[in-house]
């Protein structure tokens, strides 16, 4: 019994001080990078960003000329205008006056012409709405990029939190496993004492109840650990049963290096929600200019070059060239443009109001997250003191119990207090890690090196 007590105390202390680590050291940043590379939800965000980038490319193409090639064949039936019926008699009269066949008298020129092939070049010269439409799509692309970055930052916090939840359940499971042999030995000793008429039956029942309680808690903790592992692997887009390397507490330890005010200032700079909203305001302002530009004239250059006739003939005497300068000015549109411009102006005002609300909202997030992390950090010292006191109390009671100077109830209570203190120490430490990850996300502390630069 004394040997079991010593092994339990040594094992529990070693478990709390340093969790199991595989030979190949894992780092939390490596898990974060793996999650950013493989997470399926993030890949969907990437597709949305690429879609907005292609929309911007489409808007950019409106600045460039368009070139089309077309061919037409007409099947002429019924009464069709033939210019030859008008020209041939005139030419015949001229030939008689000149007494020579100077002009042809068999011209067959029916309109519309049966065949035509042409290339059309159209170049916008002055189209303000094209410029502002391009700016709208550029800002939308920037907003989508910021939204993707915000999703990444949240994903980082989710990956860290999922790992912490898994790691703490692993340690709790191990603690229960180390407690199990001690209770099994306690039950064996009490059964032997009962056989020798040195204890009553209630001592055996109490020992058996304590053992059953630990077995139930071990099963529940094992189920929680398995669920936490599967969720962590899900975030990293790995096979759900993939083993997870544990990280020592020394690699997880972080300090509250930022004051609350400094964290709030950092959030104003780093949080992508501000960038996303500023891009939205820019898009709304460009929409105002688009609807203002509808009051201005548009100017385009058109060039048509082709061949036409009643048969396909690409000779030099069958081609034609038409250069057009086209101006268009919408003088009255039943106040629709005015209404659209007013709607865009109201959207700008709405987003500016939302910006003020976002500043207050994120300041509140940082404040709450900072306070939660600070309280969780302070609780670690209390949890450590509780564990030390419970350990010493259990050691004293265990010695007295081994000598027959302490009742079984006192021994079991001391053991339970020691185990609960160990669990509390594990949960308190990882609660701080989780709270700090949330504070890190709220203040924008984690470096996001994959930020997309805006290209105009």
C-alpha cells in the first residue's frame, strides 16, 4: 500500500509538471500553418476571393477596345429593291447619246445585300461610369481579401482552442489512470481486512464505490478526449483518427505583455474587420460617383471594315471602311439616376455609422478578453497552492492510514481532494491558454504573414 501511494504521488506530480511529448517535438505554430493550408472552410473563402479578383479583371477589361468579326447571308425573296432597275435605263440612254457602250446596262444590285463580312472595333473614349465601376470592384476585392484574413485569424484561435481542449483532456485521462491503481489497491486491502474481521463491510463498499466513480469519470474523460481530438483534426482537414503530438507546457507558456490600452490600439491597426469596412465604404462612395456619372455624356470610337455584295468577293473594289464617333447623353431618365445616387449616398452614411459601432464593439471585445485572460492567469497561482496543500495533506493522512491511525473516510477524502486539486490545476492552466488565444484574436496579436496586398 505504501508503494502504491508513493508511485501515485510521484506520477501525479510528474503529470502536472510536464505532459507527455513524442520524440519529434510539435509546435503550436506548425499546427496553425497546417490548418491554414488545409482547412476546407478557408478554401471556400479563397474561392470567394478569387471570384472577386476575376470580377475586377472583368471590370478592367471595359477600358480596352473590343473587336468582333461577323458575317451575314440574306435569303432574298419576294419584292426586293434592285437598284439595277433604276440605273440600267439611265446608262442605256447615255450609251445611245454617246453612241458607244460606255456604261453597263445589266447591273444587278439588290438591297439588302445578300452577303457581308466585317470586323468592328469599339473603343470607349469618355465613359466615367467604367472608371468608377472598376473602383467598385477593386474595393469589393479588397473587402473580400480582408474578410478572408479575418476568417484566418478566427481559424487560428479555433485551432489553438481545439488543441488546448484536447491536451487538457489527455492530462485529465492520465490523472484518472494513475489514480485507478491506488483505489484498486485500497479495495484489495479493505477486502483482506474484512476477511480478517478488522473492518466492517461499509469500508469495502466505500472503497468499491470510489473505484467505480473513478472508472466512470475515466470513461467520460476518454470520450471527451476522443471528441476533442476529432474536432482538432477536422479543423486541420486531417483524417479524424490522426495521432496528435502533445506540446510541453513550457512551449505554451505566454505572458500578458500588452496593457489593455495598448491591446485596444493594436486591434485598431490589425483587425481585418476595419479594413473590410473601409473597403465597403470606398465601394459605396464609388457607387455614388457611378450614378453621378450617368448625368455626363459618353463618347466612343467605332471602326467598321468589311466586304459586302450579292456574293462573297474580297476584291479591293468590294471593301469598305466606316469610322464613327458616337456621343450619347442621357438628358432625362424619370429621376431614376437621382434615386440611385441617393441610395448610394445613404449606403455610405450607413457604413460610416457602422464603422463607429465596430470601433466600440472591438474595443469591448478586447476589454472583455483582456480581463478574462488576466483573471485566468491569476488563478494559476491559486490552483498551484491548492495542489501543494492537497498533496501534503494526502501524504500525512496516507501515512496515518497506513499505520491504522486514520479512518478510511479521512483517507478517501484526502485522496479525492488531492485528485480534484490536480484536475483543477490542469483545467486552470489550460483555461488561461484558451483565454489568451481569445485575447490574442481580439487584439489582433497573432502575426498574419499571408496578407494579400491590394492591387489597383
